[in-house]
C-alpha cells in the first residue's frame, strides 16, 4: 500500500523566535494606548486607568496585587445614567409601526436623546384623526444591559406644557433578544393615572423593549428612559491592524487579567491574525432588484468604496452589507491562550487582535491590561525544502533525502541550524 508522505517541495515556516532575540509590542501603555489602538464594537467597553477605583459600597470589585494601570473592562451601568442616550451611536435602533411617510425620524430620535423640545406626538390636532390603539414604539439598545427600571412621560416644560397628554393604557414588552415577543406583555396597565410612568423590574439582561398603546386616546412621549445596574454581559475590543517596521515572525502573546465576582461566571477570549497590508477585511453591499439579490458591490449606492466606517453606518441603517476576510493577504482569526507562542502565517508586517468579554451574571466581569506580543525579523527571507521520495510503501523501510535551499537576497543575518518536525519518528 502506497502512502503520500508530503509534497515534494514546500516552504518551511520561519515562525519561531530565538530566546532573547525578540522585540515586544505592547498595547495598553503610553506608546499604544487602548483608546487610540482599536475600536469597541457596540460601544460597551470602559477604559479605566486605575482598576482599584471600580468599587461598590466602598468595596473594590477587581482585587489585584499589581499596580499596573490602563485597563479595559465591560461597561458597568451607572444606576443614575439613562441607557437610552447614545443607543444610536452604539448600533441601536428606535422605530414605530407606521409607514415611512407617517414616521418622523426627528421625533423618534427625540424620545431617546434628552431633548425636551422634541417628542413623539400622537395627539389629535386640527381635526386630524389618529389611530393610536396598537401603535408600538420599539427600541433596540444595541447591546444587552442589566435593566431594572423604565420611565416614560410627556413634555412638561413651560414652553411645552403637555403634562396631561400621557399614555393612558399601554403594554410593555422586554427581551434579551433584538426583538421582543409581542404575544405576551411583561407589564401592562389599562387605566394609567400617572403622568410619569415608572416601571420597576427585577434586574435582568435586556436588549430590546416595545411600548404598545392599547387605547385610541392621543398621547405624546417626551423621553423613554431606561436605567439599570451591573456589568454588560458581552463586550468586545478590536485592535487596528498593528504595523511593524519589518515583516516579522512571532513569539509569545500575554496579558494581565483581573476578576470581579465568581471566576466561573466570566471569561475572556483573545483572537489574533496576521497580514501583509492594513486592510484585513473587504466590505460588500448586496445589490437587489425587486427584492431579489442579483449581485454584490464593493461600493455604496453613490459609487464610493465601502470602508469600515461606511460599512458600520450602513449596518446600523439595516442595509444589506457584509464583510469577508481578505484571504490573499490575511490569515483567519485564531483563538489563543495567555502565554502561548503564536502560530500565525509569517513573516507578516501586520498583526491584529480581538478581545471578547463574556459575563454570565450582573456582578461578574473580567478586566484586561497590557496585551503584549513578541516579534522579530526572520533570519532569512525564505527556506525552501524538498523531500524525495514523496510516496512510500507502508511498513517498508524507506530512505528519504531532504534538501534545503536558503533564499536570502535581502542580506538578513542568517542562522547556524534549524529544527524540523515530522508527524512520526524517523
């Protein structure tokens, strides 16, 4: 029986670093601070200089023995801060079940921005008849938060004295998902007498809410405020493609962690990839004709090339856009552990990492500081090897000839020896 051992010609990966020969790239220090070195998809990462200042009832939540500074941590909700404000910036949405020509986008935005001059106005004016029974205001927070209180009310200022135009009958729906289940309300009131409605719930993770009017009477909503507590359950930090002066090979990656609450209730996952240019992803927009996808384009509707920023903007606007890794110039994401030697395509001149935080409870979280990796210029440009024969008979002794050729036209320092691994003992 013949068995193919390996290709007859292959390129040996020059990916290991000799002890003492590596440089270090540190993110989270003065040269490459967190806020300048990456983005926070969903906008729910806090940059904390001193982790010992994260306290509750005078108790430090992240007990650490190190004095290292500049940490990143999932947002911990301030119970006095309205979560609704800023939801559009972090990818959230607000909508109402009306046709496009009946919607007023400024009114919808005015419900969640703290501007008491603008409200969602469903009052009958000048004989205008409005059907309000069944009107649903839907809110997607853009991420899950620990929520324990919902407040809504009409305008009550000297300029807009509409305190009597509150919603008199309603149903409230709450969900961890992007859209709540409208089959059964979580809270309802058919005879509301309160100008300012305050609904208190057990603290829980919430992503979306819907407020349904269950009476035809006119009303307005000045602000729909949401308050909460605890750490958000998911958060991410994604670095920019980090540029190295020379195509490099990789060594170890490492970071510091601090833990709040039960360690079993939180986790951190770090992924890395390497590339040869500063654009790891390609962005596309689906082209539709009559609702049917007919192709894709790397440009927006105006003919401008899609970028990370325009892709994220179109995504928030519910446009049909997607991204793909540029596999010609970049490798796929690889999950790594703390202290691991990186096994990425090399030599490459760019490295990118992504940190995903996950918390199972409101009081558990992890913080991360000083993510650092080793890198070095390879000793030669390439090492090309050939093995003959490439096919051998199983269980019969076979003599293999191994020949290696060094390609070092750029004049790198070279090496005295190299190690070769085989899948079986030879």
